[in-house]
C-alpha cells in the first residue's frame, strides 16, 4: 500500500516547522521560541503551526527530539563505523566537537541544559534523560578502550566521560570569545586527556626502578 499523500505532506510540513524552530531555538533558546517568528520563518499562519502541534511545549519537545536525532546522524553513526576502542572514542569526541562548531548559534541541547536547570517539568526531564543516555554511551565507549588494553586498567570511565563533557562545554563557551582557537584547544585537551589515561607499553615497569 502506498503512503497516504496527505499524511506524507503533513509529516514533511511538520519536519520543516521543527527545523525552522531548531534554528530559532539555537539563537534564542527554547524559551525564546516565538510562534509568531516561527510562523513567519515557515511561511505559515500561527494557526497553521499550531495545527501540527497541540501546544508550545509539544513543539519544544519535538525540537529536542529532532536535535537528538540530528546529533546521532552527525556524531554517533559515523563514529560507530570506526573500530571499537580508541579510534571510535576519538571519533566520538572529535565529532562532538565538530557538532558544536557546526552550530555557531549554539547547541540547542547544551543551551537547554542551562535553561531548564532549575525548571522542573517535561522539558527538563527530556534534556536530563538525553544527557544521561549520552553519558552512558560515552562511558561504554571508554570501557571498550580499557577492555582492549588501549587505556590503562585504572581508568575510571565515568570520570573520563565527565572530563569530556567538561571540555565540550568549555568549547561551547569558547567559540563565543575565541572562535579561531576554540576547537584547536579542545583537540589539544583531548590529546592530553587520552595520553594521561594511556596504557603503559608492554613490558614497561609501572613505577621507576630506583638505582643504587
């Protein structure tokens, strides 16, 4: 059975509205998402926009979900094509950095984390859920590096995941006041982090041997 043309058109329109809403949210935040501005950007009436979303909150939640899907396509999927272990972990981190750089108006998800930090509700829950899921994915990728012997057995995957979050959030801020150096500095920090957790070469002593 072929898809219903009306349904396909409606889905395409909804997708277009969410994409326009994403652009506005990147500039003004999800709370700055104006239905009037969105309607103008989409070339629709306000009632036309609301016909696809039951409420402003539903629209905001859809933007968060759309952002997560776009992030997966841009960062996670390419990294999964790399071998397990350090190549995949590095691809994840570098892809994440590039995601921040490729969104010059700001990462909607990181911006929303600040917006809804002290605002309980569905939007905060959605952001927290995504961040927790992403941290778990990072932690697993780091654990694979430990299992493969590329990172030291003493590596704490949760700590390294936390540090990668900190670097990316630092990049997100630095792109505002030092856009030329923000990504290079993040990459240098990544190199230093991974080097600090690197496994000792085979046959190397864990501690220096004292000489007489």
